[in-house]
C-alpha cells in the first residue's frame, strides 16, 4: 500500500499536483477494516489529502457478486445509480437513482452502444472510455474482482454534464454490474480547491456528510451546511456555541452526552446512531463517527454525521417483506395440513364404507326375503319396511363416504354452468319450506366449464340444502352464475385456484350466518352444526372434493346474523 501511495505522489508531482483518487483498505485503531478512496493535491511541500469512506459501496459491490437476483429490489432502492448489461451489450436493468441522476430510462438506452453514444458524444473521448471499459471487464472476468473505477464526464438526457465515478464487477453469470456515483459536487469542490487556498472550507462544505467541530463540553465551534441541515436549522449562526444536546431527540439526550464523554475520554466514537430533532419536531436518524484532534492548540471533537433515513427505511421494508412472507408460509402450511387431514380421514371413511356397505347389502337382502315370506297384513310387515328403509339410507351414506374417500371417476364434458345450475334448482324448488324463497339468476354469458353433470348437480344441491337449513323461518336463497377473473392468489380461497378466467356459482342465503370458529372447520369431514341425527357432516366435504378435482376454488363470506354466501370458481373452457 505504501508503494502505491508513493507512486501516486510521484505521479502528482509529474502531472500538475493532482493526486488521483485511489482505493485503499485501512485498518482502524480497533482493528476493523475500512475501505477508503484517497485523493488530494500537492501544494508546495505539503500534500492536502482527502479520505472518503466507501466501505458501504464496497459492501454493496460484494453483495452484488454473491447474489444478483435476490438483491434486485434492494438495487432499485440504492442511493447510487446502478446498471446491468450483458456481455453482448444489451442493457437489462437501470435503477431509479440512475434515471433520477442522468434522465435516461431503459427504453432510451437499450444497449451499451446506445448509452455511450448519448452519454459520451465526443468520439475521441468515447473511444478512450470504451477501450478502458473493455480492459476492466476482461480483468474482472479473469480475477473475479471489482473494477478499479475512474471518473468520467457523462452527458445527461437534458444536455447537462455530470462527473461520475464509474466502477463495477462481472458476476458469475457473466453480467456486468456498473455502479455510477455522481461525484460532480466533489469534482467541482476539488477544482475550486485547486484554484483557491481555502481547501478546508470548500471541502467540508461540498461533501454530503455533515461535519461538526465540538469543544470538550459538546458545544459547536464549527460546522458545514450539511450538519446545519441535519440539526434542523438553516444557518450556521443558529447553532454556533450551542450544545448538540439541544437538537438531540429527547429519548437520545443521555446517549448523546455519553458519546461526547466517550470521544473526550477514548479519543473516538464509531458508528454511533441517534435521532436529531428539528424545531418543527421532525426526527432525522443520524450515524456519527467522531475523533479527538488538536485544533489551534486546543482539544476538539471532530464529527462526521450521515443521514441514514434511507437505510432505516430500506431495513424496515425488508423486515415488512419478511413478515409478510412468513405469514404467507404459515397460511400455506395450514392449508396443506388441512388438505392432508381431509385426505387421511377420507381414505379411512372410504375403507369403512366399503365394509359397511357389504353388511347393509346382507341386511337389505335378508329383509327383502323376510318381507316376501310374510302373509299380507302380517303385524311384522311395518317393522320389516322400517329395516329396508334404514338399510337404504345407510347405503346412501356409504356412497357419500366412498366419494369422500377417493377421487371418483368423473364423466367430464363441456357444459353451460348456468344451464346446469338451473336444472338442479328446478328439482330443488319443491324441497324448500313454505317460508323459504329460491331465486335464480343465470345470464347467458357466464361461461362454459368442463365438469361432470352429476357431480355439479350434487354441488348445487348440497349448497342449496345447507342454505335452506340455515334459515330458521322465512328467508331467501339466491343462486346465480357470473364470470370472474383471478389475477393473484386469494388468501381466503380453499382450495387455492391459480390465476385465470372462471365461471362462478354463487349460493347466498339470508340465514343465521356462521362464526369464524365454525368457518375454520367448514370443509372438514363429519363436521356439522346440526343437531345429532340431522346431519352427516359430509355435504361440504364432498363439495370441496369435487371442486378440487375440477381445478377450482371456493370462497365463503359469512358472519353471525347476516347470512352466508358460497362462491364456487370453476375454470372457464370458453365463453358461452
């Protein structure tokens, strides 16, 4: 490192005194490394040197090398301009800061050639830059390291010219990630410094980092405009001679004073975060690094302060994204467990139903023989008929259990959902009580679906019968069909249906409604809210199974006292 620095000084003496920016890794007193860019100017026998801490930028570049894909959202929010192009020259990404800095959007510069023609209009300048860029890419591919970088003049879309420090790296999948930092302010400051002896003031006033000098009591003796802004004020005069505690947030005043004492005692404070509070009451999060120096023969605390609002915002957004992802994973896991539970119970029920059906067949056969052997008017004839009717009901129940226990063979055909629902409702109207009204709405353009007519009728019948049973005295059941489109997964839909066009069967009643607790068990086999002996708890489980086989989904909207609506989504085959 010392040899590189010596070489930089020799080059500066030979080239007018400017010390070009160079990257170095320094080790702080506590042993932690920091990446810095060192530049400056020779003035007589003295070298005025500026150290810019670029550790964060270096970390960003390292993160880009590790995983480009997962950091694309973060790249979009970075406070530096970033572009990604392929080896063939096609530019595939520029972030918001890139467009904000230079005015160009991706359609303006789809290729590297288009970018260089507009950003570097001078042919000779463009040729030199492209040659250097090609060498940097080649070296990055061979070594796997980031490019050394350099400052170049970039012509913006509005014609203005910015000085930009350009560097980058070639990723493992041969994409070139370029980082373009607008250093126009710094370049202009350096130019001003070359023309003037006021190096100190020009330097601290053009940096975007707040600069403050405190006495040993924490009172301000000097500061730049950025620090004045960070403190919530407009003019240096407003804060001169005042304690930094005056604009430290109330919840941070003690920590702020302890930081002043630490700097005076230990000689430095590193990466200290606190909130500044302006006169208007707004909070600005600040990161402070301070060191103890001697100025004018007196000990002074020199602090560098950075506004970390963007960083905290990004961290909060990442945390929010993580929380949202965790919730989605939990919901999907719960849905999977419910589906597995239904499958296991269904298989068990189907197995039992098969054996039970054999027993019922024997009972039914024996009862038929007994009935034929009885003379007309025999006293036992009524009891035998009861046995036959009970066996028939048992057979019906075993058929439902069998359907629940396995995926039945469906006789699929393309049909009009509205017409199929209308046929089912026609049979159901006579099953409604005297106080229950069944209304239907079947427009001709709801859509056609691929389904089993019998199974679809069973879905309609089960939903309508459930709706009838939910109405205590008088009420209305409305069955309708309408088209819909799912653009993204719907959390409440079970099973979850993919994006696409659907025909929707809606069954809505004005009954008593359901509580969230009841709705959480709605499609579980054998779950019922009806009195013992009045329900099997299989109707909605069978509806769930049929809809799942047809690739659809079910939404339920209900609450105690305001009725219930079931919406069955079935994939559309073609418009009606």
